[in-house]
C-alpha cells in the first residue's frame, strides 16, 4: 500500500507558504505564479492554516472585501487536517472525500514536510491500478 512518503518522493517536497499577515492579493499572486490552488499558512515554523482559491472566492470576492487590505488570516482555514508520511493513499482519499477538502498538509512530528492534493492522490490510484491490471494480464497470458 502506497503511503504519503512515496508520493512526496515522486513529486518532491516543495511547499509553498505564506504568512498569516500577508495580504490576500499576495496569496492569489503566488498561487497563480506556481500553478497551485492552495498555500499553507505558516507562523514561524508552525502550520497556522491553509488558504485556497475557494476561500478567496467565497470570503473575499462574494463578500466584497479588498484583496489588498484583507490579511490571509481572515480567510484561511485554521488548523487544517494533516497527515503523516506513513498515512496511506487510501486514508488520504477517505479524508478528502469525507471532509470535502482538496489539500492535506504533511507533518513529520510538528515539522511541515509537504502537501498532497487530490490530484496527487488520484494520479497515485490510477498508476497503481494500471500496474495491477498489467500484472493480471501477464498472469492470465501465462
């Protein structure tokens, strides 16, 4: 069973972060620049929350707030659900489905070491299924 540590080995451990006091405009700029849908919000070395494009749409745009003046801390999800390096892909998929989230920060102890997205998880499941199908076809073919 594949674990989060295997996904991070494949994709790398790049983590894009922002400070809670940064303006939302900086967060949106950073997400666009990196082609991602979420940033982890860190205070010092500690995970403080997560901010997503969905947060921006629902908590800034729809409420008529200013992206330049609103701090990330006003729209972030504090204390997001996290996973560890040993969490399985299946468990991550269950969490994303049940909690209706698309990103899971990865902690090793209290240290932030990565983030897995629903896209990473789906890719892993598809890869594993393709390998299993190939194995079964070879077995049947003898």
